[in-house]
C-alpha cells in the first residue's frame, strides 16, 4: 500500500479525516443530552395536562379550587366588617334582628368569594407558569433533538463524501499510474528490443520465451 501511495501521488486522506468526523456525535452528545432528556420527560406531563384542559376544563378548575384555604387576611377583614356592621345595627336598635343577621351573612359571603377568587387568580397564574415552563422544556428538548439529528446526518454525509472522494482519488491515482506506465513502456519500446523490455516486467523474461517459442 505504501508503494501504491507513493506511486499514485500520496496517501489517501479520507481515513485520517474520518476518525475526526465520526467522533463528533460522541463528543458533543454529553452536552446536548440533558436538554433533550428534559424535553422528553416534559412531554407526558404536557399531554396529560392539555388532555385534561381540553376534555374537562371545569374539572381542572375544581381540582385547583379544591386546594383553597382561607387567606391569613380573610379572618381579619371579616371580623372588621362584622364588627362595623354590628355597631351600626346596635346604634340603630337593630342588633340581633333578622336584618342584622342577613347583613352579616352577605358580608361573610362577599368577603369569602373575594378571598376565593383571589386564590384562584393566583393559583391559575402559578399553574400557567408551570405549564409554560414545561412547554419551554419540551420546546428546548425538541430543538435539541433536531440539532442532534442534523449533526448525525451531517456527520454521516461528511463521512460518506470523504469515503467517496478518497476512493475517487485512489481510482484517479491508479488510472494515472497505469497510464503513465503505459506511456513509459510505449516510449521505451521505440528504442529497446522486445526481450530487453520483457526482462524489465515483473514476470521477467520467461513469458516472452514461452509466448514466442522460447525454452
């Protein structure tokens, strides 16, 4: 092989280049895999959440609302409102009356609804943040997966091109070598007796002797 490389113009560069191109995926995957795996892990969660939202949005609201607890400020606001209403009712001689009790119930209901709505608003905002975060992980993972696929495809294409070009160079070198040998032999034949030329060939002079009746 070394003799061929020397005669054909040099060593085939493809194998040397291939050892670098083929190592590209293995060297870069450790840096990309965490993002790809995170996106892959986010996909089932997203599918579950979106399925629940589309199939039963009211059920999702009930699920979120089931975690409601009165806020620390609710009892304080209720005590303040009821105390004020009680003092007003007492001043008007209405303390303990059905109207006073009705007013107290309405105040409690109003404050309770307000507290619950504030909870739902905050909870839905946090839920949206969580869902958006999962979408971000999935989107980043999908993009990373595309990058990995492109990198592998490009590496395979480069390896194929190098192998093809290397073989082309070998074929070209072989053709040039044989053409050069043919021209050299032709030129030599014009000035050298046949038997002398034959003796220069790898098969020696035996073939010419046998072909032309020699011993």
